């Protein structure tokens, strides 16, 4: 549907800086690419700068740049080869050769700077953007994460040209350590120290800047009291939402099979680990031995974390937890990786949403949550200190546990098991959050500001 906004947009030509763009299934890409149709319908004429890691968009000018630093070049080159030739023997030979050749330069880059690998993409983005702006082809600069190189290029372009800058911060740039830490302490890690500085620059030079949760905006305001004051950035919250991949389907009657299939999609780490599910499974099997033959935990989209691997080995759970890896485009059916993921979500009995256990969870909602809402399947959220996420899960009739409370997690798994046996798993309330509301919020803010003549 067309996004209605209060006033017509007069400054239509937007330079969108996004390191990840048109990368199949990548959250950082979907957050911006899903907005594009609504921007186009609203009269915006996008010009996109991105890395070479995604496919080129033919609907509008889209320029792709290699990063200039060796670490980012290696990262981008790997994705480019995978997209062009697949991940077979040629991929392994080329990427291994490039890694060996670049290793000394990467070591020097890390020693001298210590920044995350994608930082150097800001250099070509700034230079090409500067000349494009000077030629009179851009009205507004729009930087979007998650790689902070896009925001750095955006700040540079704002300061060099004076054009309006709007910034979309995906993940908090400043990572707090505990509930009492407000993020004022100067980090020891050089990349974290630079991100701390970059947040202050966005709050100073952006015309508008938004975060994805109320918690993230709150702590950004605490650290940057100039936010929402005269002549500084206006900060607000936008829920990114997600568009359904392909056609929107009606939720059909769920088919129960011989296995209780719990499915997790997305990245894993030791602080966001499926090992907590396996520990709960151990307790379930003690109480209900027959569950051992029925429970299956499926992991899609990422390698298993070390804690999960250790739990599988120690408990002999290689048949309980099945790692499927990343779902890529299927050359036989023509389905994209994103469409294949959506299909697997709809087939699940219950979708696992792991939030993590770090303090930054108070400022973060997993992007996969918005995709889950389109599936029509019940969600089991294991969350950490985020009332906003908890309420959204409860509003949609989900299973909910708190990370770190193992007895509570075990009880939730037992409830899921009993519900499944009786074929009465929770019927979720279908309230997906689309991208149209995000675009409406963004455009409603900026059409009432100094960005529009």
C-alpha cells in the first residue's frame, strides 16, 4: 500500500549509504531494501551506495564499491565470489589465496587502527558521494547500519557539504556493561571507543536520527543531552518491521507430525546459545523419557556456537539438534534464500527467539522477530531485560521465558511438550509489523522539519 504523509516531499533525491544492500536474507540489508518500494511510491528518488556483497538494483542508480582496507576487501571479496560462483572448490581456492596474500596487511591495519573490518568502506563512499553532491544530484543524505562505516561517511558528507543528514542506527553503537552503566566510560577497545565517538557525532550533525527500541533512544539521550535540542539532531524510535517474503498466505491449520520441531533462525554465539534449550531438554527427558524420540531442535542460518557444540557432544544429542546452515537460493525451484527460510518457519511447530544475556539486550530486539510474526507459528521468546519485547510477545500470545532462569526455561519447554502432545500449541494472534509503518513514521517526522523546503 502507498504510505500517506502529511505534505509532499520536495527534496526527493536521497543518497542512501548502506554497506549491506540487496544481500539475500541479511537483516542489515532487509531493513533498508524493504523500505525502498514505499520510498519510491512516496516520490523519493534513491541513489544507493553499497558494498559489492549484494546484487545490483536496476530500478535506480546503485553504485557498489570495494572497501579500501585489506580486512574489508577480504570480507567483500568472499561474498562476491560466493554470489558469482557459489561456495565450491573455486571459492575455497580464491578466498584462501586472497586471505594469505592479505594477511600481513590485515595484521598491520589491525595493529595501527583496531577498527572493525568494514570501516574503510566509508572512504570510497565519501569521495564518490562528495562529487555527486557537488554536481547537484543529491538533496538528502541517508546513512543506515548496521556497519558503522555508512554513518561515518554520512557525517563526513554532512560536514563537507552541509546537506541534510538522516541516520538510522540498527544496533546500539555504545555497548553498556550492566544495568547501572550508562555508557559514559571511555572504552579500552579502539573500535568501541570510535563507536562511542561516532554516536556523539550523529547526535550533533544529523538532522534526524532514530533507533529501533525505546531503550536505545533513552541511553543515547543520557549520553548526548544535546539530542532533541535546537540545532542538533532530533531523535526518535522506529520499529523496523519486516515485509513478508513473497505472497502473503493465509494461516492454514497446522499439521502435527511425529516430531516436535523447535526451529531457530539467525546467528548464534555463546551469549545467545541453543545450549540453554538443550539443558532444558535434559530435564524434560528425565521427566518424560518418551520425549527423547520426539524432540527436534533445528538451527538455520548460522554455525553452531561452541557451548551448543559442547552440549551436543557431552549429551549425545546429535539427533536432537540438527544444524542446517544457511539457506541459499535454490536453483531448481528458483526460491530465494529468504523465501526458503519463510517456508521453514511456517512448517515449524514453535519458533525459538533467543535474545541473549548481555546488557545491550535492553536496547535491542532481534530482527528475526519481525519475520517470525508473518509465519503464523507460536514463538518461544527467551528474553533479557526488555519490557518492550516482552509485551509484544505477550500481546501476540507467545511462550515467554527469562534468560538466566533455567528452571523457568525448563518449565516452558515442558509446557510446549504437553501442548504439542495434546495438539493444542498456542495459536498466535497474527499481528505482524510491516515496513510501511516505519516509512510512515520517518517521512512524517521529516516532512515537518527543516529538511523540507
